[in-house]
C-alpha cells in the first residue's frame, strides 16, 4: 500500500504562521491515518517535535531508528490504553 500526501501549498520557514501551519498539517496527517488506516499514530505534539527536532542524526539510518523507537512507544501506549478499556468494560459488567 502506498499513501501519497499532497503538499502543494507551503510557506518559507520564517513565515509568521509557519509553525501554526505545520502543527495543523501534523494534526491532519494523524487524523487521516488514524481514521482511514485504523493505525496507532503518535500525538500531534510527538509528530511536530519529531519533524522539527534537531536532536536526531541526519542519516537515513539514524532517522529510521528514531522513528522506530517513537512508534514502539506509541504502540505500547495504544496497547496499555486498550487493556485499560477492556478491563474497565469487564469491571462494569460485574457491577
């Protein structure tokens, strides 16, 4: 499966609203993949910080390792959330 995201509109990084636009883009990308793909996605803040981070290395391998680590965290959070939800449902059934 290939996803193509149209990024035909852009502004320079020094534009007064550039960070606001980027935050909105991050939210839209997350919403799309969560709804259309049923995927666990990072929070808008996590995605924004990943995109704007200067901490990660510049090589493809370093970027790949960083996103893999972040997504393991996201998947772990999703599993814990699902487990809590299932536990809450069982508790409500026994009341």
